[in-house]
């Protein structure tokens, strides 16, 4: 008589519970607000951007903006610092490394300009968020309010003075005043070029693309170096 097969003692795998979507967290709303603010501050500047418009784009209620940021000033500050602080930190890192390499001697002018510009160009090449920051930066330079002045001072003063001293060592024939003026010309040039205004396409009749930021860097370095080296006014 054939043996009766033994029943398997292995248990069948329990059916998986159906997955449920993760409930949105408050931090999701905070990030959505920051991303919306980046875009709208870039397009309209501080004065032209309303908290209602930010809330609508972020798909949150306006009370959530006040919950996280308390005020429009605080929202702009955090939005701006997300791009501005890493920019300054990278410039300082590159400058520290190059000064150590030169062992206290002057840095070649083209190299010094490259160090200053490269982190900003990298932001422009990084995508929409980087370009939004650069447009916010361009708006901020025209902000004559106490808030704008305080933000520029707190973020940029120390690093700008470091670069001015480095440029002075590289250009010993210029006075401190001349170096300061020419540094301002460097700021104005790169900020306009990277603000993505669309003007290059217009004035070149479509022959040039203003979003070729790596090409812009190659064009700016010799142009700015020549201007920095130029003889002063008679």
C-alpha cells in the first residue's frame, strides 16, 4: 500500500499588506515653500513677490508660510542663503587652496578671476535652482533697502575683502581704490552675464546662446583680466 504523503510543515508566506501612501510631512510643505519662493523671488525680486503667490505656487495655505518663516524677510533670507552661502564657501575653499599653493606669493590674475567666477558658473550650470539664485542675486544688488544692504554685508563683505586683497597683490601697480573699483566691475559683469536675461540672443541675432555658461566663463576671464590690468585714467 503506497505511503501517504506527509503534509508540509512549511507555512505559506503571509500575504503582504497593501502599501499606503506616506502622509505628507510638514517638512514637505516647508521645502515646497522654499522652492516656490526661489522661483518667484528670482522672477520678481523681493518687492514684487507676494506671500500669497508663494503659497499658491507651493500649493499650501499662507498660514503655513508664517508658521515656518514668520515673515517675508525671513523667507527671503533662508531662500537666498541656500544658494549664497555655498557659493561663498566654495570661493573661499578655492582661494585658500591656491594661496597655500603659491606659498604667500601673488596668484596669477587669470587664475584669481577663474577662482572667483567658477563657483557662480557652476551654479548657473547646475539647473533651474542655481539660475534662480543668480537672478535673485542680481535683484539683490539693486535693493537699496536696509534689509538688502544688511544681507549683502553679512554674506559677502568678508570674502570680498579677501579677494580685493588678493587682487591687490596680483596688481601691485594699482592703488587700493583702483583695485576696489575694478573688483566692482568684475561683480557687475558676471552677475549680468549669469542672470540669463536673454539679451545675448537678441543682440547676436540668435548666433549666441546665453546659457552656454561654460563658454561665458572662457570669454569673461581674458576680458576681465585685460580690464584689471589696464592703465588708470590720466
